[in-house]
C-alpha cells in the first residue's frame, strides 16, 4: 500500500517513531515545511491499518465529561 500524507511539523517526531516501529518504508525523503510531506509504503495491509489507527489514537484529544449526581445514581442502581 502506497500512501502520501501531510503531517503537522510538531507531530512529525511522534509519527516517525511509530512509523519506524511499524515496519514502513519511505519512497522518498520527507519534505520539511509548515507541514511535512511524506511518501511511504507498507508491504502488509494489516501493519498499515495498525499504524494508522495507533497514530490517530495518539493524536486524538481526550474529552472529559462530567456526570451529574442523578446520572451517577441511575448508573449504579440496577434498573
């Protein structure tokens, strides 16, 4: 699977470390700019999917929600 992506410059080190561990291969040198242009491939589709899901899992912001008192009570009681 051959892919081309633009990675934000501040996340490129995270992306690159995960990329090395996943077994991908660059087809050309990354082009540095405001966003980093990368052209790469994976031989195995399963590794490529695992790499993409792990990367997006790491960069997705965590959103905390608060429950009201009654929502907590309703969740703990067996209805």
